[in-house]
């Protein structure tokens, strides 16, 4: 059960809507390539199957996860999504989420964060972001962070409880990447929605990062870096 005003929870579907819009663009412009979109759409409600602090769940990958934070639910369905992607033998997985709300505290609703296991791909996405005025900040994902996702009573825990809130969602997801797969995680929690107090030209959902991902998807010779 979350505390506070969550009337904007409808915005939790922002990442799925951006990916859906991206694929509509790829289709409209007849972009050549082999693209697959996976949207982990679920109902987030209190019921007899809702998770509680201390619960242990079995993910799609059969890895077990200790629930230490019921507000860190988005990364659970993204983890299943990434595990499921193995069916398609992907060369590159790019996942998008609104997992790190803390990003807005140090980025001021001006940029999203990016991390992954392929520096060339990360730099390419960042370059496209700069061209489209959609800024990205690369953050580290050292092994010390990943090790903190391990649990004493399960394989992993969904929240380590440390102060690296902008990094730990990605560190958690890294445990579910298909073997030998390039991977990039983008977190748009700080730029997905603008409130009136930001004094921007508009308020509400932004769709930020879709232009960057579209240009990146169109790039020729991309497979040379995979």
C-alpha cells in the first residue's frame, strides 16, 4: 500500500506507451530492421495475490525475489519481460522504465538516466538524445551495486535499501538479462511528467525520449557494435 497522493499513477504506463508509439513510428516510416516490443502490462491492485513486505516470489526466470519494498513493483514486471525476451535471441535489449523517482531530485526534470553493459551503444543513444534535446546522464553500475541486490533468503531482493536509488533498479534488472546480450536501461522517472510549477510551455505527460529512440533505431550499421 503506497502512501500519499497517487492520482498520477496512470502515468506508470508511460514507458509502455512510448514503446508502443515508437513501434508505430517504425512501421509508419518503414524502417528496416528486426524489432520486437514487449509490454509488461499488469493491473496494480490490492487483492489476495498482492505482495507484502517479506514475501518471496518466483520470477518468470525461476529466480526468486524477496519483496523488501512494495513500491518497487515496476522492476519486477520489467525483470520478467527481460527474461522472456530470451525466446527471441536478442542482440540488444533496451528497457524503459519510471523506476527511479529520486532522479528528479538531482536532475531537476531535465534529463533521464542511462546505464548498461555496452558503452558504444550507450554513447550512441546519448548522442541521439543531445541532437533531439532529450538529455541523458550515464550512471555507473559497478559490481558492488549488483552484489547488493542479493538476498539472504532468496536469489535477489527488489530493493537493497541503500541510498543509490537511481542505480539500484538497473542493478536489479541486470540479473535478468539473457546471456550474451547487449543491454541498456533508461529511466525516465524524472522527465516523464511535468507539473505546472516547472514553468514549461506545457504540463502533463511528455513522451520524452521517443525521438531519441526513433533516431537510434534508424541508425545504419548499428549491428556492428553488437
